């Protein structure tokens, strides 16, 4: 997950986003069509709203006043284990998004482990990161059963790739086949790493947790406390097609995203192009080898920084002057990152 809001959290813009409310009937684990016109008796749909993920709303001006055309971005969500459909808005970062979902369902915000887009399943390829497509449907995965597992580090690497949710929870994104962790069937992708030998890890970034695990000496036995995502009996139910998706250009076309910025703002941007996507994938593979983490938004930040530079020295200086300096990238790793950036710029990484 990303370096959300490393910058100041002051003076956050609202971007004209309004608050959230419930607006749907119950769909177990993945059905996410909006309620029918009129809705069930418990649907709390506000006047003047449609069931689209987002819409432009004109102000009710009087006389000859010009209508207000500032976009109001509205997203639909569900709890991944099954819930009514909620409608949320008014967030500019992941923490605020979790808070809006929590308010929508009257649950603690720290009960949310992570969110996936357009699927209720624990699918790490659909993990919500630093941007959300304007047609995306958000599924919130809540805390489930805690478990403690005793692990003996018989190899130098445990075989874990770790990410975080941008709000203080590091969790397992990938488990390498035939690794130490892969042989322990109680540990699964999506599990939040809450403690290591009693040391609380809530609030730690994924790279800090990965470093801690890497530094455990070979041959050591330690205890990892994990919290798995809440599960329900809807494993065979998948998201239905969404009749609300708009065919219009711009908002609702799927070609634009709401992107969270490090300065606390959220802006609508065009979706990443092929060079960008290929660069992020390559940079992520380097991060995984170097640090044991997977972070699309950290990779995006590195790509954004590198696009503006003309050579390795300029890129290295820019990294040192940014919040990326905290990662302690070696000169060799900076060189590898720059190679990936230049390959992507030249279109050599396109699939």
C-alpha cells in the first residue's frame, strides 16, 4: 500500500464531495446492484441522487443564476462478507475512506483491514491502493479470527511479501511457493500481522515489518499473531454486472480515476497508460526482491519522480530529497530502479 499522506494533513480540500449514506438491499458477499427505484423501506437514499457511482449535480439556483457543475464523486461499497450497499463520498485519503465506510455501517474504522475493488474476495490483484476508478465498487474486509502461530525460521527468507493498508495495518500480500510460510497452512494471504513475539505492530509500515522479520536470525523460533479477514458463507457468490455503469465519456467511463495525493488532496486523473502500468509492475518486482514488500503506490511514486529526471544522478538526488529517503535505498538499487524507469520511458516494458 502507499505512502499515504506523508505530507501535511492540514488544509485538506473536500473537492466538493459530500457525506455517505446507506442505499441498498442486502447482497451476500458480492452482489452490488443498486436498489430498485423506490428502494426497500430501510433504504435511506437522499433526494436528488441517482444510483450511479458518481454524478454531476447542478445547484438549485434561482432566477438566472448559473448552475453549479462541480463534480460530486460518489462511490458504492459493501462489507466483503455481506451487507447492504452503502454510498460514500467526501474522502481525500485512505484513512478518511475507512472512516466514511465505518460511519456508513456504524462500525469502528480500525475494524477494517483493507479494501478490494470490484470483488468481495481476498484478491490481492484487486487491492485498493492510491487511486480508485470512478466506476469501481469498494468492498471492505473486516477483522475476523485472531490466531497465533509458532514459526521456526529454518531458512534465511520466510517467503512473505508484505503490504499495508495505508492506515497502520501490515498484512500478507503473497506467499512464495514451498517457502517456510507456505508450509504452515494456518497462515494465509490477507492475514494482518498484528504482533511478533508480543511486540505490537499496529501503526508500523510494511517495510518496517518486513525488516523486522528479515532480521530474525536463522534457526530462531518466534510467535506471530495474525488476524484473518472476516469470512462468511458466500464463497461461491461473485459480483454481478452493474447496470448503473454509465456509457458517457468522462465520469463513469472507467478512463479516469480518483487519485490520493501525498499532500492530502484527491484529484481526478486519467487512468495510467501502458508505460506507466509496466513501470509500476517492474518497480514492484524490484521492491519485492530488495525489501520483501509489494506496494503499487510506492512504485507509482518512484515512477512519477523518475519521469522528471534526466539521469541517474538527478534521480538519486531527488530520492534523497523526498520521503523515499527513509527507505535507505542503496546505490545499486537506485541504479536498478533507474534502469526500469528508462526502459519504461522508451516503451521497452510494454506487455
